[in-house]
C-alpha cells in the first residue's frame, strides 16, 4: 500500500474539512479581527441613552418624533451625500 497521501491515518482532505468545520463553529461566531461591525442606528443610540438614564422619557419621545418626521420628509435618506 502507498501511504503518501495519508497524515496520521486520515486523508489530508479530511483534515482540511475538519479545520473548516472547527473555524466555522468556534472562530466565526466571535468575529474576525478587523471585520466591520454593523453601525448602530440613530434610534438604537437614542434607545440606549434612554435606558441608561441619560435622557428623560419626555426628551426621548421628543427626539424620536423629530427623528421620525425628518426621516419621513427625506424619504428615508437622512444625510444625502453630495
């Protein structure tokens, strides 16, 4: 028998398959260094400020209403690029 393509009793291709499965299960859920993260929306930031107590309920409702009015006026584009 020829054992040139075997490594520790397993074909090299199977080792590569297990390496991909390992990376997929244990590394990718935590993100890769340098990977872009989803930016928080304005409403997410506003909600976070309200939950931490930085702003009151009245301020939260006022700012949310302003944001939604501006968002509706511009058709969903808040900061158009020129």
